[in-house]
């Protein structure tokens, strides 16, 4: 009797093991899995987490999350000087996303600017920067994207007018501006500098906004990080320029700004607010410190702009308007309130060669970014309804040339053009 019971128990255990093995074999075959993230013990969770972090550092969220769609399902309009491009679906959906792509297909798109069919991508996809990433970096990103829920959302990315809609023209652009090759460390620099260089020049693609562009939309590499007009704003100089850049910021100031969206001088608004919310605020303090180290090492310009005398008519009238309208928040001395109201006296951004951002904020107002560390998100009210072009030009000129600062004057015509350019914008 005992032998028969033991035989039944053994038989049951063997059958149970067979069923379990059969189930997991079937389960693995019914859920497509990238072979690169499968190991003997299952998924490489550390690799997936690395891919998630790189996806955040690369700010993929900013473009590929369209209105009313699932995460990374695409459809968002990406504004370029040549027209609108819609960001594609990069979820694992096999029909409308990248689920049917191989790792090689994905790597070619990210680091070489080529679609799955071999045609060329437009540089709205910043492959010229992502080329600095290694093959393993890109594979980790793919591994993370494979963990997302597939979303069915067909997107026709190319919305450009003729002749820009002809993708073959990108052969010329690539020949002029695309230099493939993964990032290589500089042995003469510190580990922090090299890590910062990799993040800024690679996944962070900071130059896509902050470096001036040629007529064909390529980077003016001789003016790297010296500021560029984008989407109705001016992305400021982020070199160590004392007057227009980060020369007056410490490494700690830069880290605080990137982590929280605020520091003792500035508050992030416009496109930078989105970058902070979706990318830099989610990065490690070590990486943000590395970015700051690298940016502080970038040489600024040395040209000098003469400060306007206080007797200048624009300074006189602008000063009166400032005291009446602006000093309640930004203070008579322009020092503002740290982490709340920007310190205009110390702000290099307001002294940019292009005053578009300052004019825009006064015309239309702006709300700074809210982050977990700084959830208040203080806002600047609009004054475009209250100040005419002459008055606004005067107060902008005053702000840019007070408290020991100097910058080119702003004319009523400058304000008029900005007001007209903003009239059609809803953002």
C-alpha cells in the first residue's frame, strides 16, 4: 500500500513539473521578447532599468508622447524651421510601432538616422547626437521600450511641404553635418568632465536647442552652445560666458536648476520647463553635476557691450515702468526672491543677444516648471495687454542694462515683430 501511494505521489510531482515546463515554454513563445534582454535566469532587469534611465536622459518622452495617446505612442507635432514632423510610435506594437523591428533596425534609426526601409530620417530625430551612444546603450533603450504596453497608433511622420518632403535631400544634410561614431573619453579630462561630455553631446542633445543653426538646419559648431531661437523662445547661451551664459552660475546652481527647475537666479519656463520635468529632474545628482562640470568648461565669448547711461530716454521711462509693474516681485534691486521670482539682476538669460524670451514672457506671461522638489510652479502674469510696444521695449531695455549689466537695446519694432509672431501661436 505504501509503495503504491509513493508511486502515485512521484507520478503527480512529475506530471506537475511537466505541466509547469510546458506552460512557461508556451508563455515565452506567445509574448515576443527581444533576445538581447533574455538571460538564463529570465529578463535582464538591470539592463532594462539602464535603458529606462537612458530613455529619460535622451528626453524621448518629450517628442514621442502625443496628445491623448498611450506613452510613447507618438503623434506629437515637432516644429522645425522647415515645417511640422509628427513623432512616430515607438511602442512594441507590431503594426504601427517598432515591435517588428530587429535590434539592428532600431540601432540604425537611433544612431545612423535611417528608417527600417533604409530611407533617411530628418534631424528632428536627433540621431546626430544619439550617434555618440554605444550599441549597448541603444540596445538597453530598446529593451526598456519592449516592456511598454503595445499601443496601436498609426502615425505619418512626414508632414513637411515640398521640396522638404523629399527624404533623399537628407543625403546632402548627412554629408554636411552628420559625423557617426560613439563617444570617446578624453584622457586629459576628469571622469566627471567625460561623463558630462557624453550626456551633453550624446543622449542629452543639448546643442539641438542651444547651438545656432545654419540655413540648412545643421549646427554651427564654431558657436556651440551659444544660444538659438526655437519655437518662439530663445534657448540661451549655456557656455561659461560671464554676460550671456553660465559664467555667474556655480556647479551647484546648475544642478539645482536642472533638478528642480529653480535656483537662486532663474526659473525654467517654456521648452526648458518640459525638459526639466520629463528629463533632468529624473536624473541622478552625480550626472547633473557632470553636466554642470562640462558646461562650465565651455569657453564663452569675450566681446563687450557698452552699458547705456541712466540718462538715456529708454532707461528713464523703462525704470519708471519697472518700479511700477515689476519691482513688487523682482525687487527694486532686481534680486527677486531665490527659488521663487527670478533674479533679473543676475540673469544672463535676460542679457541674451536675442531678447525674444524676455519679450515673450512680459507679453504673454509664463508659468515655471513644477517638480517634486519644487512643486509651487510660480507664474508670471502677462502684461502685453497693459504695455504698448514703446513701453515694453523701454522696460526690456532697462532690465537688460541695469544693476551693472549690459546688452543691446530693444526697439519698439523688435516688440512689434515678436507680438506679431506670437499671435498665431497657442503654446
